[in-house]
């Protein structure tokens, strides 16, 4: 099967998409603790003082969420990329739902913010699939940035209970 050669406007759009997603991937490679807000820290310190059996589930769920987020941030721009982003987005939403369940009400502000950012990204990706162009690529890049920020805030808060939720050392 021959792949079509991309030329003209479609080629420029694809190049822009590659550049935008490459920039986003570079921006999303920092540690979760590098960008926590005072409210994230305050919410995290209100967690239970005594470790419980559910803490190990919480930590495992936080690690699963981080892994899903990494997949979302490292998408390859190629034919079918919108489908791949959508699949990765659904995986992140499922991992977030599992984390919310095991958190038992902890980190509610951060999980709500991430959920809202994921909804915004879903809308942007749908727009990109329906009408690929500079503005829709820009919308996806912007929405991914918001997802990244919300995810960093959540994982920074979870990091107080699960130091292993951060894939890189603080500092």
C-alpha cells in the first residue's frame, strides 16, 4: 500500500502539528513537584497522617496515571494521530477515575482541575479531527499545556503521600 505524498497546505499543517506537539512534549518532561501551587500543597497536607492499606493502592494508581499521561504527551504525529491522542486521552481519564476512587475525596481540587483540562483537550482534539488547521492544532497544543499543568499540580499533591509518584527527584 502506497502512502500519499503530502504537499502544499496539508504539508504545512502537518509540519505545524509536528512542531507544536514537539514543543509540548519538551514542556511536559519536568518533574511533578516543579510546579505546585500553595493550594495544592495545602490540600496535600490535609491528607491522613497514618498510612493505610489504601495508600499503596493510591500510590499505584498515581503511578498508572503518570504512565498514561506520559503516553499522551509523547504522541507521534502521523496519519491516525488524532485517533491515538483520543485513545491516550481515554486511558488518562480511566486512570484518573481510578485514582479519584482510591483517594477517597483527597486531592479533589486537583482531580477536578485535571478532569476539566482533559474535557477541554477532548473538545480540541475533536475539532482537530473535524477540521485540521493551524487554529485547531494551536487549540490542541494549548489544551495539552493545561492538562500538563493540572497533572503536575495533582501529582505534586499526591507526592506527599506517595514520593514515588514523581518520576524524577525533586530539586
